[in-house]
C-alpha cells in the first residue's frame, strides 16, 4: 500500500521563472543527496475546479460545494476523477501552523469548518472528461460555475528506493490565452510503500491479501509513514531557497483502506491542495 | 453530442414481425437491451419566467449597467444502468448495487445521461443535444445527488437494438413497478424480479426509435447527410412501420415552473349574507 504526502510551495503568479528555479533546485537536491535516485517517466495533472452556484433568490450565504475534476497520470492513466465535497461559507483564515489536515473529522480545531460529509468521488473515462466538464458548465450552469484550471505538464519523478517523489510546476491556464500561463507554485508529492506488519511476501501485497484478514488493516501505522515523509522533505529542502514562501503540507487522511479507497484518498489529498488555491 | 431522431409506434401483436423485418434490413441479429433509468431533477425550483426582468437594477448613476442574466433552464437528468437477464435472476441482496467498484478494465455499466429539449425548426427530423458520461467507479447515485439533484422515479427499458449503417434502431417498451412509485425517495438497492414489472403502456405497444448521432452540428454537410440518411430509412420502412416526427414538446426535459397558489380554497361553502 502506498501512502503519500504533499507539499506545496506557493509562488507569486507572474514569476514563472521563479518556479522553474525552485523546481530545478529541488531536482538538483534529489540528485545529489540520493545516489540511488532513478528518474521515472514524467507525469501530468489536469485539474478543473467548479463551485456550486446559489439560487438567485437566496439571501443568506449558503454552504457551497466544490467539484474537482482531476486527472493524475501516475495514479490512473485512463480515468478522471470527479470529486464533490461541501464546504461551508466561512472563509478559512491562514492557520499559524502550516499543517492543514485534510481529514474533515470535527476533532481538529484549527480546521476551517468543513462539513462532516467526506464528499463523493466517481471516476469517468478520460476521453469523456472534457465533454462532461462542458456539460456541467453549460447545461448545469444554474448549479455549477467554473472557477479555475490548473495543470502540471511533464513533471519530473524520481524513485529513491523506498520513496517515489513527484515534482511539478503548477500552472494556471487561462481559457483565452493559451500561451501566457501563470504559475501557482511547486508541488512535491512523496509516496512511500507501507510495510504491512506480518506480510513479508511481496507478491501478495497488492493482491488484496490483507483484506482477508480484517484486523491487520487497522494496525497499519500511518503515523510512521507520515514521519518518514516529513523527514524526507526536510532533507530535500535543505539548501533550497524558497524565498518568502512558506511550504504547506497536506497528508492523506488516516482512514485509509486498501484497493479503490486508496486512490480516492489520493484524490482527496490533491483536491485539498488544489482547492485552497482559489 | 447531438442526435437526429425519428419515432414510430408498433402494437404488441406486430412486435415479432417488425423484429424480423428489422433484422433483415440491418442484416444482423437483434441485440437485447435491458436498462434501468433513474430520473433526477434539481433540488432547487426553477424561477418564474420573467422574474429576472423584475429584479431591478440600482438607481446609482455611477454603477455599471448590470444586466441580470436570463434565467437558465433546469433539466431532468438520468442515470442509466445496463442490465442483463441474469441481474434480474439474483434474488438476494447481491444483485446490482448502486455503487460500481469496477476498475479500468471492466465495461462501465452506469452512465449519467442528459438530453436537451429538441431544437426548433423543421428539418423533417428532431435534433437534440445530448451528453452521456460513463461512470467507471464510485457511487453514481451519491454523485448525482451531490450535483444538486433529488430522486424522482425509476423505470426500466426493455427492447432490442440494431445498427443499420449510421442509424441506431431501438425497438423498446417501458416497464415499471406498478403502485410503488409515489412512495420512493431513493432508488431500489436490489432489482425487482423481471416478472413483477409491468409495461407503462397497458396496451404494451412498442416504440421504434431511429437515431443518428452527430458529433458537431457546425458542419452542415455532415448534418445534411445525417438528415438524408434518416429520411431514407423512414422511406425504406414505409408500409412496415409508420415513422414520423413527434411534437418536440413531448420530449421536453426541462423542469417546469409551478406557481404557488396564494388563494386557499375555502374550508366550507360561503353562504350569502353571512359575515
């Protein structure tokens, strides 16, 4: 099972050179610090954000929903994920602690007041995603409005033994001017394979073996995976200049289950990052 | 994507004969079609037509002249599930759940369909905009609800499909579970038995739908070619099935505005002279 953590370094919109500089610095940092770093196939991300439209006669601000249309080439090359989650109208203040937990459970106090419902995810074929977005924006226009579009094109990826690191320059694409794109920052996604406690057999790890033995799933310690990811990040960013930007961290939520739910958890983590961009 | 459509009606007694004739025309065996359609409509009510004109602007001279956008229509949409005879046979709770756990390899069984009201204009065929999105994984029902819809009803479509050059011919009838419909607030978790489904039309007549799908209406050559082909099919079937253009309002999928009546009917008859 793979567990991932995400880091976002915000960079001012109209300085695409700055983001390229930071990205190259991070790549250099990986290549120097890890002897075993192997470059993987480049990956890409396509993201569209829609926001629900309140009825025209509504007086008080109603809770809004966000809908993300996300395609991650390294997660699933043939499917696009549509994720709808509700979000209350309370504007999130910038938390002093740079950590933002994507887990919407009410126990986290610094979380902006997100609704308790975790939201629904469906996956649709990639070939139909443009038509689906067009349908949502045109035919369902009383209900959904387009907010922004973000892309990562040809992002480098490295495998360093235990970890897989995906880096990317997040670009906002304006529908009119395809040439002039502004940057939204750098994203670094660190994935680590979680060792299940008594499963030494590599072949069975992905075949759903663990699901036969229900109790073992709950014993998987995600805290350790998070600590490992954080340690790697600290090592990566040593010596890299971010300027004024403060990197923000997003982790996968803790109620992770194998199989299809794992992909959903990755999608939720990415969408948590991509939503706050607006 | 757009569709060009023509329809015909066949009484129950002629169904087998028409099926054989269509198999001959299309040079193929009929493909069995069994679908479950779940109908949704938006949670919010449509605005009164003309309400946006009454919403006045400000008298502030310096502000820009903001035109209120015309009220956009709200539509009924559907989730369509492809079924087979075996799905109906399974009597326990295992039969066809609402969520699909299919991975990228399996064929999508659920699709989210939208159909617009057919365009005005008289070409001899109906033209309407449609969109269908296959759902590969996840919970389709929860997704459609989260889009801002509510469940209305569900019905079943049973028939056969042929493909004759560019024309997709569907010979079908609608089935439903009698009596249950008004009580439902969400789709059934398990399928009913096939024998318990009754035709919506008590005479059990079948509908013939001849359809050509056109990707882009901006190409007049393609559009004209499609219209001509559909008309040729109509001529070809003359004598067997009467194929015609129905009224476009019969296929209207928009949600209608219902005025709220402010006058309550009197609880008892008013007697003259009583204050």
